[in-house]
C-alpha cells in the first residue's frame, strides 16, 4: 500500500474517532442536568429511605439512630391500623379505577361522534383536570359538608334528613371525586378512537353487526393497548392517593393530622407516622411496602395482559388480533 494512502486512512480514522468523542461529550453534556437531578432527587433519596426503614430514625437525630433490622416491617404487618388503612385504600381503588375508565371511555365515545360543537364539549370535559387536587378537594368538601353542603341542601328541598357523607361514606365520596379528573384518560381514549380505521367499523356493519357487536369485536380490541396503559396508571395513582383524602378530612375536622377514619387511607397513615409521631423509620417501611404492592399488582396485570390486550402486530406479552 502506498505510504501516503496509508497516512490518509489513518488520519481519517483519527478524525472520525475524535468526532465521535466530541459527539459523546456533547450528548452527555446535554443530559447531565437530568443525570444530576435523577441521582440527587431520586437515587440518593431512595437509598436513604431504604436505609432508614431499617432504623429507628426520628427525622432529626441521625447520629443517634440505630439499626433495628426488620422490626418496622414486622410492626407494619402486625399493626391493625396498617391493615385497616390498606383495606380502605384497596376498596377505593377497586371502585375508582373501573369508574374512571368507564366514564372516560363513555365520554370519548360520545365526543368522537360527528356532532356540532364537539370541540367545545371536549374542552369543557377536560378543563377539570387543570384544577389542582387541593382546590378540587375543597370544592367537593363544600358539596359533601354535613351542615352546609350543596348535596344536603338539595336533600332538604325534599324534606329529607341531612347525611354526614364524609363520615359515613368517605370512600364513596373519594371514588365519585375521582371522576372529576378523568379528562386526561378521556383525551387518550379519544386519540385511540381516532386512530381506528373507519373501514373496519363499516365492514362490520355491512356484515350485519349492530353497534354493540361492532364495539366489542372491532373498537374494543383496538383500544385494549390504550386501556392497558390507562389501567396501569390508574392502579399506581389510586394506591398512592393522599391529597384528596387529607384535604377532605381537613375540611371536615379542621385538623391536618387527625383525619376522618372513613378517609384515613394508607398513604395518610404512613405520612402521619412520619410527621405527627416522628417515626420516620416506620413510615419509610410503610411506603416501601406500598411500593412492593404496586409493583406486584402491576406485574400481575402485565402478565395477564396477553389474554386481553391485542396488537396489530406481534409483540411480547400481547396477543395478535387475527
């Protein structure tokens, strides 16, 4: 090989290697703020939370903290308050998740029709999701209040006795309140509906299928991946629900750390142990137990999704719709 050609090739390789290194440095330079935030705001706090869950840390005296093993986790499984609040959280999730999915799907089906002013209706149904959770809880507190609530004022028009909704039916009030924020799910369902080819629905109608058969055999299978995503997000959100229950309790009681028993969900119990009783180690153990429960439920849904989630192409964990 000619020496000049060899030198040119070698120089070309060096320049390409140098360019690759420059691109790499630029790439990591751009994502470095995210990496710093990820490590500082997520990884380090998670590692610290795992550590203090095995200690008697009180939130102040880190030097005097001692490792007590799995005592916090054992107490969590033995404490009846932990079981009761977890049961209330599961009860709320079982009601709120299907209710939210059905409402959002129903609204998306209605708003996907070719009706006059549907853009305005879509805006009206989505606006409640822009309202902060605290403000929404205050509004619903005014509705369910036993003395001056709008719901009891309506019952009074028919000479019916007032009902202490928050004390007697707190978890049902939370489930009803969850519908208020289903606009995001509605928009996602609506986007999925608009991606379904009209030819498939028209072919089903030509073959003699009615509206229900068209929905069940055409629309629903094509929406199942979106439903799967919405279900996962709903499970994560419902099991972590805290703000609404705490604010409704505060509206009723006026005391932040004395929640109504009918609204005393598991995250509220964990946070009250940390803040009101300075039992940060025990509270961290409660939070990690909740994390494990959410992870297990999510994995169960993911494993069972192959039986009811249909994709247009073959994917791992999903069934292909023929």
